[in-house]
């Protein structure tokens, strides 16, 4: 079976997000001062060939922990879709 994983990786809330801070500050210059606390992360989409959804979930989690997210500085969450 084919599955698609949609993964969001974000900086931990306890850590400073310099990119998000810069965008937040720029919002004021664009007359969008009501937009605050911008956090910048990354979105990853990938396909998995697996026998079932549980296996696809395990493989996606392993990929996130080993390569896609730095767990010291980032958190991740994902959704799986059957293709």
C-alpha cells in the first residue's frame, strides 16, 4: 500500500525563533501589527510503501527522529493518508 505523510517540524516553543521574530517585526512595517508571535518551521511531504498504516506510521516517526527533525530544538507532528 502507498501512504503519504504530511509532516510539520517547528522550533520548540521554549526556544527563540530568530526567523519568526524577524517576520513578526516586519509585520509592523506592513501595517499588520495585529499579527504577532510568528514561528517559522518546515513542511515535509513524503510517500511510503508499507503493508499497513501502523508500519507507515512507524517508518515516518523513525524518519522524523533520525533525520527530519532535530529533537533538541524542534518538535514534529504528522498525518498519514492512504493513497
